[in-house]
C-alpha cells in the first residue's frame, strides 16, 4: 500500500467535514461582527467619536483578511464593472416602485422637503460612500458567510435582512424598511454580484426617503441612542 492509498481515507474524511467546519467558522464570524457593530452603535459611538476610525479600520482589516482566508476573490465580493449595467438596471427595477410610493406618500402627508434635482444629486454623492460601505458589510461579509450556514438562498437572504434591520433598531420606520430593502439587495447580489450598483441603489433610496417623507416618520434616519435622543427632543 503506497502513501497515497494510506492518506486517501483521511482526505475523504477531511473533505466530508469541510462544510460543517465552514458553517461553524462563518457562523462565529457573523455573531462576532454583529456583536461588534451593535456594541459600537450602542456604546462606543455615543460615548465619543474618537473610536470611529479605529473601529472602521478594525472592521475592514478583519473582514478583508477573513475574505482572503475564505478564498473570496474580487468577483465574489462584487468588485467588478463588467456587470455594472445589468446590475444597475435590475436594482432600479426593484427599488423604483418603493421610491414612487414614498414620493406620493410624502406629497400626500405634506412632509419632508422639496426634492429638487440639485438636492438629489448632492445627497446621492454625499451618501454614496456610506451606502457602499453598508452594502460591503451586508453583502461581502454577512451575506457570503451566511450562505455557508443556511444553504437555501431564501433562508440566508432572510437572516441577512434581519441582521441589517437589527442594526437600525429602535427606529421603527428604518427597521421595517431595511428588512425589506436588505432582502431585495441580497437577492440582487445573488443574481448579479455588483457592489457598486447596490451602493448606488442604496444611496438613491436613502436620498429619496430622507427628502420626501416627513421627519416624524423617518426620525431623520437616526438609529440606536441617536433615535432615542431625537424622540426626547420632540
């Protein structure tokens, strides 16, 4: 019996256990990063802004190193331009009905601010970087790792949307909206992974909701302790 024949059973056992190990590791990463983000939102950020950049650097270094160890390449992370046109078209098709409803409701409630083209462009440009970062966390971190934990596509998209909504508590409007939007974004990323397109859809949605709906509904898009303080002021 040669060395290859001796090692064959052990290699088969290792491959058989690869998926459970991947699920456990990915699940632990999701739990750790969700805990870290909740701790930052509820504890660190209200205490001082001095931890903002160190926390951002830690999140990016940790997740990029993790992606490398998991074997995710740029195309897996949606860092590509060849599918940008298709991804943008699909994203606009999905979010357009919701944005039209928000615009009509805003006019009916006589709230919000007038959404001029200038305001829309400035808000989009000012929001895009933050929206891109949120989509990076949602898709490239939570979504990809949850696929190992919940093999069924609808299952991991629902759980991922739930995590996205939890990060916007206790704002009731944003919690509901981000659950629905998070699910749609995850489904879009599954169909055609493109982070740049989803960042644009996210920034556009945020701009329209912020300007069209009254602050009494959106609570100025605040979450965590910032939302509670906004309630006290009003």
